[in-house]
C-alpha cells in the first residue's frame, strides 16, 4: 500500500528521526517533492534513513562519485531535493552513520549554516523593505502582509540557524578538548 504525508522541516535531524519512526511503523520512505513524502509498506524497522546536504547537486561529478561510493557500501540513494539527499540502508546490515567523526559532522553543520544564512538575510531584507514601503496598517494591502510573512519566516530561520550555530560551537569545543 502506498501512502503520502505532507510535512515541512527545517531541522534535518528531526526529519531523519521522523523518517526512521515511519520505518519502525512499517512505512518505507520512497520519494520526496515539495514537502510531500511518499511511502510504501515494508517490514517494521526494515530501513534506517539518513539525510545529507551535499557540497554540489547530485548530478555533479563529485556528488555522483560519492553516491556511487555509498551504493557500493549498501546504501541506497532514495530521493533528492536540490543538494539534500535521502539515503537508506537495511537495518539488518548493521548500524548506519554517515558522520563517523567530529570533523565530518562539523563540516555538515557548516554546509547547512551556509545554506540558511543567505535565505534568512533575504527574508529579512524583503520583509523590512515591504514594511518600509507600506508603513501603518493599510487595509487589504497584500505587500504589507507579504512583508509580515517574510519577517516571520526570517525569524523562524534565525531561530533554527542560531540552534545550528550552538551545535557547531559545541562540536568545536568537543574537538578542541580531544586534541
């Protein structure tokens, strides 16, 4: 049986946990497009899922080499969205971790941080510009409300970006303690 779910995530770790909880319930993740997740029946807990932000699009030569390497190690590339890739591995084949050390995890968080920063700045810039052009509370003025929406989205991204920066700081501290 096929099933789909609509969800929006800004935290890949929560998204990953949700995909793994769906697998535990007997739903194998098979595809993703614009907040829509597709599933099909599987044995409960059959797969372990991981999500990664690549340096390049999956069609890039370096990304293709990495995806081929993952496939050679029994990891299936399930879906992609821009540079985000969704992997799965059969749970029976053992643990599945992409980041085996602090440096690789740190590099991944840095890539995500670098991705969100310009998006956040753009949301604030568009929102503030719209608010500047439409001061007061105009009745039915859609640019004003679009500005509010952009500011709200920018604030949401800022919240998640700051949490990510705290994780990066903790990992850097942990790395320095181990050196």
